[in-house]
């Protein structure tokens, strides 16, 4: 099986930064996941989850700053878990009376059901929290086990199987035992796997359509004769503006985003797309903000608190927009939604790139040489002098209070709503992919 | 010529060796012997200066008598200051050659007095006749100096049969000749055209048909246009009627229909210089006239460009008309300025021209254009040289510019002779105003310069009319020297002392771009043995921070360096921010290099103190809320160039774009951006930093909150009135 080779190759590409952009990474990760699920044999959901998580952790570790990889892995894990729960629910429905299932252990009229009709199975999905603690007096053992994660997996499985109380679970249990005892016979596939594969294909289609989905909302956000300020190059932003320009006349001010200068590309593409474009230096952003009506930028990742990781320099733009009370809109596909919280984001979620982009080495060499010639100072001073630092960070962290709106492929959201989106797309058990960390917590 | 005066340390951050002045000097000496005409008031002085070539003239000549070769400051106050500060003169190797042909110079000397009367037609024409022994130069001179140029009747009738020359009157021919001999800046492409066009001039048949086909005819047409335009410009001067008549005659006789179309366009500027409506009319009217439409609309574009700028409009006009005549699609070379933009596309919404229509549009200043301009002909050579150095950025920074300007103006004063029947105070004020007007054309004034001029005018108005001319001039120069010394040199030193007290061991000080006074503070702190680190943040397109870092590293101060975009990631380790300023306005707004507001904003967002170092002579009563109302537009092409080491440059280099060591490599994505009607580049120079970001302003009076700026201003104006 060449899956491991493929994973290795992908990891190498990531480490070498040969894959650029969070979208490309997300897409590639989804493809690897599909290959993993289709080619490997998994007797049940748990083993599949284990596999996906192992590979996903490996991919994420290859490029920790590319949060899109982990997001896709979490999405896949969430799909599997959903399928698993669906299965369990069906099984329990099969054993008990159908009418019982909907009223079930929760009972009608509870908050979680009122807000999410017809999806009471989601209640399983959510961990114990203040909001649903009272809702779910008969919280499933599965949920408890995963949230407290102190109970042994085997015990949890046993309880889950008991709760489900159907033949299939017992069958799966049996199969797993078989597998663990290393029988030569290939284990049977998990029956709901095809559903997962189908959902994964949907996810891939969804990824392809994200930019279009976002661009379609352009007309709702841009009115005539606006002056829109943007920063650097973002495909999403470009398509958004291009779409808007079909119906509206407006002007775009592009900051060039030194030292990568992708604003030049953006300005040229916009001008070629018949949008009136003005290119400015990054330093003129504050000055030009007085003339702008709206700021539109792309982002690298959306964090759990509603903050954003974006190309270096966007924080400055966001601050300037805040100061001038101008809406700061982030165009972002939901594949960039990450359940991580920013802790020390300037360092932990950043990527420091070659100083050669920022300063000419000749300039440095020249200054050192001259310093030596003029006055050969004490050695200590000279050594200290050599420690010139050149910073070239790739990303900025923008706190949520600077962001007015996220325009995503599923609509517009405020930063305050991000936590809710997280619950929709990810399972709480998967927020941390790091297997070792989880293991350590269990011990 | 020698620029004489005081030297405040580090007066110009990096007087780059190849300024356009030197470049042009080379071209000039190759092209024509006398490209610079010395205005009548100064001609005798120019003559003496040339006689004692190599000798330096100093601010107060009596002190410099014995000093040859090495210049020294001569004001008493500066002498008292001793050698440590501001005593070495800035000696510039004469950037503009001032040599006149002897005949012309002599004639000028003789008739100097008469020439100052504007009506002295005979004098100037005889001067021109005398000078005609050196044809191109004289022609040039007659077209540049506004008083004589418009009256010079037939200085150089070139060989008969030329397209323009045969029938053209003086100025037209002069301009054509000048274009041909290519006394131009290194950057202007029109000069290259001109050079090409010059040799076959003699053989050109007069273009009889409106649409000439041959190359030679096209060139003739271009030249005729250029001539007409130059004539039109000459017409903006004293005697407008005569010269514009001459130009239209030139057009009619040479049967270059395009030239006639261009002539009215060129004739417009005196009525409404720089007005867009005029441009629109011009182009609309031109569009009606089939065949001539292109050239005329370009002419209209020129009118919007303002009276002084000949090259941009005429370049666009001539080349596009040439292309049109050839029946080819007009691939007009990019003509600088908003006017030509306007002519190209009707939809030009966020052009810098529209958004910043209230600001002086950026026009590349070339030696050629300066010499042709109305003011260029009559200003003192020192001011001329200074203006060019402002324009090409070899003198920048508000302090440096102010000091250089005061020096140049002192030289104007020293060389000034009051014409008979006039009072020194009144007439000198006019001369100073003319010089300042010229400097503004080269680059808008900074607040510091405005304050210096204000002081100078105040002193001038208080000159005792009973004083002799020499005494009054010496008095005035002495006062200005004192002003410089007190308000700039001394203030700097006191300010540095104040600011150094705020640098502590272990500090990480963020500074932005290059500021002379901040550098002084840091160097001084390092000399006192304080151990700190400096984070130099730099902003495009000037990248002055590299200079800052170099100077700091040379002083063994550990540095970090980042672009403005990387500031947020590095802000945490910073303990304070120290910025220079171009001006502090009375509402506390700090004007600084573009980007400094963003730096202060990021610092304020991270709760870091922001110290602005600014001497009180840069304070101003004006108030300003944003950076748009008052600003300066820089060269948009500077934005299109990326540093040669940047990744974007690598792509461009692979594409075959040549690297320019000064500006970097033309970004591949922006090559030919002027051809794209919807793409504009905007290069703002200044930033208005709101007072809320400024923790304190460090001045020579101590450290004050920005809200106290008006207090200092009031004290200032009161003390000025007390004097």
C-alpha cells in the first residue's frame, strides 16, 4: 500500500513549503483522507477514527502553522463520529419503539431541542457543558467518557455497546478482538464507511466551490462608488471584488504588502478585471483609511475566539480601520475555521521567513565592515553588534474586537458567533489532535 | 558655484553620489556650452564667481577673504560655537555649470542695469544677438529667461528648408533647437527622441500634407509641435502676445497642422493653469478636429499639467501625433502627470489626480524643465541647484531642507544688488519670493521651511531703511545665521539631552525610517554607555531605515530590522517608540514620514509610549485632522520598483528587467502600469499622526504633551513680536 508513501511525500512537501496557501493544503489533506478511508480496511468507527487521527496529527505536525490541515482532519473525524452516532441511534431505535426515540431520554421541550429540531442525536455529539448539562439527564456514557476521558476506552466501548444493546455493536466488538489477536483473515469493513466517503466527497466539492460561494455575496456587501481598501493578494478577495464589479462601480485601494509585494499582483489583476485600482505602499494605509468605506481582506485562519490569523500587516490595517470606524470584513472559507485558541499567537501561530526578503545582506556586511575599520571596539561589543536581527514574520494575529464581519461560504457571521460554528463542524473530542497530549491527559 | 553656509550635522541623510544634477551636468557639458543662464540680477556675480573659480564665497565675504579652497562658516555666532558644531561649510562641487560664453557675459554685464527693466527690449535682443555665436545655447537661454526670451527676435535662423526653422520666429526655433541638442534630464525619454531627431534636421522637407507619412516628416512634425509649445510657454512670460503670435505663425508657415492645433492648447495655461476644465475643453475641441485630435488632446493634457511643465504634455502629444500620422495604433509612451492620464481615459476615478486633486501633482523635475520654466530662468543658481537637489531627493528631511534653504537664500541676499530707484526691503522680498516659488515648484515646502521664510521676512521687514545696502544685507544674513544656530543647531543639542534622559538600560526602542534627531539621541545615549537595543522599522518606498540601521550598527548599537508589515509581531518586545517629525501642528497632530502614524497606532494599541522628537521651529499654527488635506505626492514609479533582493525582484530579473541600483527592479507585475487606464500608483509622502497616539513631544523646551503645543506656539509668536 502506498498510502504511507503518499503521506510521507505530502509531509515533505509541507515541510519544504512547496504547497502554498491554506486552500491547497486543505484540499490536499482532504484527498489524503479520502485515500486513507477508501483504501484501508476498518472494522469499526473507532479504528477509523484512530487511523485518521494518527495520520492527521502527522500531517499537521509537518506544518503546524497551516491550521487548515488540522481543520480538515477534524472535519473528517466529525463526520465519522456523526455517522457512528447515527448508527447507534438507529440501532437503539431498532431495539426500542420508534416513538420513544424522538422523545427519548431527553424529553420534549428542552432548550437544545427547541433550537435544533429534528437533530436530537446531536445532543450526543456535544460534550457536557453548562448549557446542556440539565438538558441531558440521561447523558450517554459515550459522551461522558469522551469528555472526561478518564474512563478506559474498553470500558467505554463496553458501556456504549450495552447502551446500544444491539447485535451489530457486539459484532464489531467481536471483530475488534479478532483484529487485535492478529488473525490472518481480513476484517470486514465498517458498514457505514460508504456514508463517510460520500460526505468526504461532498466536502471536497464544497472546498472547490468556496470561493464562488463567497463571491456570490459580493453584491450584498458593496454599494456603488465605494472605496474599498484591501491588503496584499487574496484569491478570495479578488474573486469577490471581480464579482461585485459586474454589477457595481467602485474603487479599490490595494496596499502592496511588502516584502512579498503580492499587492502588485492584486492591483494588476484587478485593473485587468476592469476595476478602478490604486496601489499604495503599506505605510500609506493609515492615511488612505480616511478615504476608504470598507476594508476587505482574506485570512489565513479563523481562531476559536473569533480572532484571525492573516498575512503580516493586516493587524495594522485592522487597527487603522477601527480608528476610523470603518467596517473590517474578513472573507474566509469555513475550511479555515480552527478550534484553537490564540495563546501567544505572534509566536506560536507564526512563521518567520527569510530575512533576505527584507534586507540586503550587503547592507549589513557593509555596516559591519565600516564599523570595524573605524573603531575596533571591544570584542564583546563587536560580538553583540553582530547579533542584528531581521524580522520577517508571515502572519499577524487580529483580535476579534477589530473584526466587524466574517463573510464565509455559508453566509456572514460576527466573531461572537464563531464558537457556534465550531460546534457545528467539529466534535469537541477532536479539538486537540495531538495524540500524545491526549494520552498524557489520560494517564 | 559654491553652496555656502552652515552645516548641521548629517544635514542630508545620504547625499547620493549620482544625483540628477551630476548626471545632467554631464549631459550639459556634452550637449551645449551654456545651458544655464544667469539671471540678469546675478550675472555680474556669476562672472566674478567664475573668475575666482575654485575659490569659495562664504556667507559673509569679509571673513572668507583668506580662505581658499576650504570653506568655513563665517557668522559670528557660529564662530563662537567653535568647531564641534555647525562650523564646516557644505562645499558642493559646482553642480550646474555657470560659465557663460565671454561675449554673452560681457554683454550682460554692460547691460545689466537695463535688463532689469522688463521693457528693455533692445538690450535683451542685443544680448541674444551677441550670444548667437553659440547657437543652441543662446537659443536655449532666450527661451528660458522669460524676459529676454519672448523678445528675442531672430537669434538663430537655422538652415533654410527645415520644417520648423524656416518660418518659425525666435522662441519656436529656439525650443526646437534646444530639443534637438538634448539638454535634458537623464530620465526624460523625450530627450532621446530629440537626439534622434536632431541630425536629419537640415534635410527635412516641409510637411505640406496634414498626414505626413515618412519618418523624417513625422519628426519634423514633432519638432514643430514642440516648438509651438515652447513658444506658448514663453508666452506665459512677460510679453505673451508677441510670442504666441510667433508660435502660431510658425505653425501656419510650416503647414504642420498638428502644430497649430497644439498651439492653442499650449496657449491656454496662462488663463487657467492646472485646471481640469480647461483640459477637458482642450481635448474636446481637439476631438472635433479630425486627424489632429490626438496631438491636441495631449496638448490639453498639458494645460492641466500646469504652465511650468513642458515636457510631459509635449512628449505625449508629439509622439502620439506621430503615431497617428503614420496610421499606426498610438502607443503613446507614458507621459507623466495627471493631465495625460486624463486625456487617455474618460474614466479615471481614483487617480491620484482626482482623490488628491487639491494637492500639487507630482511632476518629475528635470534640469531641462527647470531651465525652461518661467522661474527657472530668473532664480539664483544656488537656489536652482538646491531646487534640483530637493527634487531628486538628495536633500531630504525637514531639518536638512530648511538649513539648505536658509543657506541658499542667504546667498541670494549676499549676491543681491538693489536696482536703482527701488528699496532693498521691497525688492529683495520679491527676489526671495521668486526663489521660494521656484523651490515650491521643485518640491512643496515643509513646515520648517515655511517657518524659516517667515522669520526671514520678519527680519527683512524690520531692516532699517537708513542702513546701507551692504550693511543691511550683512545684518540680514547675520540674523538668519543666528536663527539657524539658535533654532536648529542649539535646539537640536538641547533636545537630544532631554530625550537621552528617557533612554534606559535594557530598553528596546522602536524607531521608524530615518530621523536625524532620533539618530542623534540614540548615538548620544550609546556614548553615555547606556545599553539598549533598537528596532528599526522601515517603510517602502524610501527604505530610509536601512540608512538608520547602518549608522546605528556602525556605532555598535545592536539593532533589529523589520518592515512595517512585521511591526505587530515585534511590538511586544518594544519598550518605547521614538519618532522624528516633519512638523507638529497646533492640535497636536504630528506630521511625519508616511507610515509613522501607523507605527504610533500599533504602539498605542500595545500600550507603548510614543515619544516624538521635534524642534520647536517645526511647530505650526495650522490644524489638520487627516493626511489627505495636506500632503505631498511622490514619484509613483518609486512604488513600482521593488528592492533588488526581494523575491518579487527575482521574478522580474528573470524576466529581463534591468536593475537600477538606486530604485531597485521594476516589479514585473507593474511593468507598463501607466498603460493601464484603471491602474494608478499613489505615493504619499506624509502622515498625520493623531495626538491621541503621542505620549509626549520632546522639544528643546523639554518634554510636553501634544496638547501643549499651542502654548509653545503662542510663546514663540509673542517672543517674535517682542523682538
